[in-house]
C-alpha cells in the first residue's frame, strides 16, 4: 500500500451526552494530541450524526496495533478516556471487547 492507511471507526454517543462530548472536544488536551501524533496518526476527525460518532484518521506508521497499544498506555490519554468513555457505548454490532468498531472501506477515489 502506498500512502497512509485510512482508518474509520464508529461508536454510539449516549443519550444526553452530546453537549459534554462537544465541550470536551472544543479543548482537547495538548498531551493527548501529542500522543496521537507520536502514534503516527494524522488527519484525525470525529463526526456526529443521529447519535453515532464516526472517526476517521490516517496512519503512517508500520504497526497500528502497537501504536494504539502505546496510546492506551499513555497516562494522560487514559485520563482523557475516563472523561470521554462514559459518554459513549459500542454499537450493537461491535465484536466482544470492541469500543470503536472498525468500518470496512468499500470505495475510495485515488
């Protein structure tokens, strides 16, 4: 594959959580943003529609699983997740243990 790997994921926003979720993301902690960059993630966006959060990012590293594991070990990121995770819930079709469920890319214009 040439260029970055495109990754898309979805999770459900709990009823009544939109205002708090937006408030948190209006001021994402710089430590969290730095960890995202250290994990070779760029163009990270989160979209909202009808209670679904859709995330998209581009990955330029060599081992996404290892970089995501490193992110999950980062103390400030874990602290951030203690604020954001209670506002979310996996979609009904997520596999056991998945939070953000991956989406399959079915079309892309080169």
